[in-house]
C-alpha cells in the first residue's frame, strides 16, 4: 500500500503541504478535504476585486481543479472533517466511515473573532473569506450606499480603502486610538488617516461596538459614539486559529489558541503536522508565540509540514515577520516590530529615522519614504523597523526582516551599498539615512 497523507484544509498551507508530500514521496497518496467549493485561491486579493484594482475574481485562482488531478492530489470539495482519532490514525468525514492515514496535516485556517454583541445573526454582515461568497457580496456592493467596517485590522484597513475606492460612503469603527494600533506606530499611520479623509472615509477611533441593529437585515451599527446607519457591515475582527479539531483530539494548543508545532511543523501527536493560521509560531527575537501570519508564511509552513509528512526532512525557522499593505494612498510596512510593540513588551531600543525619497528628486513620480529603525542598546543590532511610503516598501521590509534575522547593526546599515539609478533609486537610500541619523543622535548623547 502506498503511503497516505490526509490534509484537512485547502488554502495556501494545505496545498503547499500537498506539494511538499509529493515532492518528498511522488508515489504517495495525497487526499485533501475542504469545506469550500475551491482550493488554492488568494483570499488576500478579494478586497482589491471589490475596490476595482483587480478586474475579476477568476484571476485569484492559482490553478484549475484539473491541475490537482493531474498532480495526483485527490481533493474532496465541500467535505467536512468532523473528528480525528490520533491513536487509530483516522479522520471522520461527514459522518461516514473513518478514513485512515499514515500522516495527517492540519491546515484548518482561522475564524474571525465573534464581535460578541447583539444582532450578530442579521443579514448584511460580511466576513471576507470564501471566494464564492465574495462573488455574491460583490454584486450586493453595487446596491450599497453606506458601509461600516468593524476594526482597523489588516483586512479592515484594506476593505476601508477598497469600499471608498468603489464610491461607497465608508465608516471605520475601532476601539483603539489609531488603525493597526497593535502592530503599527501612530506616526506611520497618520498619513493613512489623512488620505482616508481625502477619500471621504469617516473614522471612529476610541469607539466601542455595542451591537448591530435591524429587522432581518442590518440597518445600523450601534457604537459608544452613537448609531451609524448602513446597508452593509464588514466584520474584520481579529483572526483566531481554527484549532477545534486538534483540541478535540487532544493535540496541544498554545497560549494564542493556535496549535503548538516544532520546527518540522509536527504537533504533539505522532504523525500529525499543522500549518498556517491554525498554528502558533515563535518570534525569532522574543520567542513570543504569534499567529495569524501571512499567506507566504502559510505556504512555506505547508511545504515544510508536507515534506516531513511525506518522509523528507525540512525545517521551518522562527519568524521575523516582514509585512506590508496598501492603506489609503500609501503603503505601510515593516519587519519584526515597531515602537508600540517594543514598548508593550518592555523591550528597550534606540531609534533611527529618516524622511527620504524613492527615486532621484528630479525624476517624475518620486515619492516620499519614511523609515524608522529600532536597534538594541549597546550592540546596536537591528530589532525592528516600520515604514510608510508609496513605492519600495515591500522590498525594504523583506530586506530589513533578513537584517534582523542575521543581526545586522546600525553601523552595518549606515554603510550598506545601495542601487542608485534616477528612475528606481535615490542617491541617499532612506534606510542608510535612518541608520546614520540614529548613530548621530547616539553620538550627541555620548552613547556611541
């Protein structure tokens, strides 16, 4: 009998795992179960279809269903796994006879946190996740005049911008004092808020959600700042790990609610791996467990877990979390953490920052770029970074996450080489400027 791997979940982690199993053991039997009608599409692209930046949902699919058949991956659509028996090495599928496995990969993803307020069962509450549902919601958006976005999470930030681009009067409600307040610094988000005002977005910060109002369908949102009439509510609450199957099977769950895994993506149960949003992964510097990372993290974890489930050998490292997203007319991003998180965790730091430009000052289309670098006192080893600009943010975030991982210092960054070409890069790289400014401040204070 060929080796059999069962995978629960068909997102980036699940399909990454399927490919990892096949790469390690081409003759393996790989069976994927998903509750949805599709696998391996990009849910991260949904807000951009709603906003008109991407013309249609079909572009979000990574491959046709026939491609998985040709690859020898047996995908069962609209099929729910209801239980796992790790001793018998079986899964229960839709109440049918148990299905056996040699290795199992859990890629069960996330759920949005329940807002926990009255009216949660009304029609018109949109949880952005399933692409088929998004297609129907997109038609409904043509009728919407006023929408409310609940929470300025990464998805909330994207949907706020997308709805405004679509010409819908958009209100954003969040209990924090600025958007992305648990991960981004207020000075990084200030230009975003200004650009939202230019788009006509109404922001309601330091505002608590009290309930959804309506008869059958939502007609208003009740907040600590009063009622906001609306035709649609986008619920963009915190992503919580969907670890219910694992917990019911006795698999160890961590402090974030995610499944605990080792560097091989192995769980506490022999032969069982977990990948993607259902897991928690340690931060490379602090060791603090993180969950709800990006699709690229999920896919890389899937490749690792799948390779090991197929009998190969692959490790996944702790994360330094490069991140970025468009927000209003800006792009924000960073690596590791910024001042807000460092302060919350009690991590001391010194700061270097600069306002630079993305191209030569005389070249058409030049854009501003603000860079903030956090370094460890004494060693001046880079421990975090945040940025706001309009181009080049993604590439800088990737580089700075690598710089954190390998322990580069402000001295290293202050003397780094950079590309200078008027159309794509300024003479003075903003990262270099920020590092030098940080060193200058330390010299002035007699600390370097």
